């Protein structure tokens, strides 16, 4: 019996179509669905986001960040936490009231404390110490006035002191509108003081301060005139 070539071709196309459909219905590798094939691996993505977060993130925020369902995110976070514990890592991934966050393990607290203490002392430059002293004794004070007293621009140094929690904004100058700065309670804690009244007299340490203040006052009067 002869076979119709057209029919054979039709059967061939039908078989290929069926094969393509079967392939498209198979789940993607590594537990990803076809629609999420372009999504980066879930666990590394979560680690990357948590590494740069400055506060705990809940599963909803993390799910939005990595474009994954919240239940998958929660499962991945729990697996990561268990893996870190099994591997004996120096850090841990914990769920807190506000969400998930990396923490150093308690058994390494002494090492971390020593590093932070030594590092802070090393990173606080002479310029930062001088700027901090001016703010402490002349607060609330603007950056422009601190710059005038020190004779150099202190914008970057003040930002560093703010980021370190030693200095904070304290409103604005009613005349110029410039931001004013003052020391924080953390500053007192680090200095071992209970109040600013316990600061030592400024004259022995900054004998030229009165002269500088006088020059600034004269300059202000000249500008007003």
C-alpha cells in the first residue's frame, strides 16, 4: 500500500509540536519554574540583599527585592540559617521582631568588641577629634562656624561624626538657616561623662579659641556694616 507523503509530513509536525509542548511543561532545574528561569538563584540573592541592609528585613520586603514568593523566601532563609550553624560560621542569620538579619555569633563577642574598639580609635583622625571638640564646646554650632574656627572645611568630617553617632543635627540657625550640630548621648557615653558640664575647661586645650571667637564676632559686625 502506498503512503501519502503529505500525511507523513503532517504526522511529523504533530509529533514535533507535542514534543515542544511536553518540554515547556517540564519544571525548570533547581526548583525554578519556567517563568522564573531568568531570576537569579534565590539563596545568593537573599544573602546579597541582607548583606547591604542596615536594618532587619521581613520576608515580604525580601520577596519584593528578589522577585520570589514570600513562602519560598522564608524557606530559603531558614535553610540558610541552618547551613550557617552546621558549617560553624562566625555569623548567623536570625529572625527578629523586625525581620531577618545577619549577626555575629555570641561566642565571638570578645573578638568583635576588640576589633570595634580598636578600629574606632584608629579611624577617628586628628581632624575629627578637633572638629568634635569644637562642636562639644560651642554647640549648637553650624558647619560654617566650625570651619571658621578650625580654618579648614569640615563638611566631610562632620558627616563622618554624624555617621559615627557622635554628632547630630540640632535644628537650624534662625538667621542663616544653616543646620546646627550638637554632640549626642553616645558621645557622653564614649567620653565617660554624664553631662556636658563635666567637660574639662577649654582654655588649657584650645587657648586660641577666645581670640578666634573675637575675630569672628568682629568679622560679623563688619559684614553687617
